[in-house]
């Protein structure tokens, strides 16, 4: 028995496992190419022919279906929390990049961390929300530049 069918079977399974771990819609096309090369083992004993089938089928699938897969991939759905990005909150407890503190936004207290290491926000300061991760606000200090004339 030739080693070629086993090689293509292992390649197809490997690409399927890789696709299952990444959900990138890239490895699946190589798994299809490996399956086509496995089927070509029935018609040809030449590894070069099988490799050519693998390359051609993988490339055609990648070029033909990748744009479709990109269109079908779900885009980010805006949430109510997203409207808070860019808004100002008031610091309740010390907030740093290393330690979670508390801020108040529209009368609601949130966990918060600074976006930049080295920043430190003290209670009473104002901060700007740059990101939201679940119930954690990522904030930055509001820097006021001195007015120069």
C-alpha cells in the first residue's frame, strides 16, 4: 500500500482540526484540497499529480469562496454600551492600568482600568472612556492643556 492516501487523509484531518480551532475560514479550503488529492490517489499513483490537484483545488476554493465567507461573517453589533465610548466619567476610587478602580457614569458605578500603564486617576478626577470590555471600562485621564497666547 502506498503512503500517499494516508498522507492526504492526515492532511485533510489536520486542516479540519486547525479550522475548528481558528474559525478563520482558511484552513477549510486546504482540507478540501487534501480530500481531492486523496481521491486522485484512485486515478493516479503519482504524488506530483496529487500535489497538483491539492494546489489547484485549494487555490480555486480559496479564491472563489473566501469573499463569500467574509460577507457571511457576522460584523460587530453595536450595543447600548458602545454609546458611552468617548464620554466622561467621574473617578470614585483610585484607577490605574494595574489595579481596577471605580468610576461613575450617569449615576451608575463601573469597574475601570486605565488604558495606559503609568496613568493614575484619583477620586474626583474626570476621565474619558476609550473601550468597554463587558462590565469593565477602559479609561484615560482628561488632560487639559494650558492656554497659550
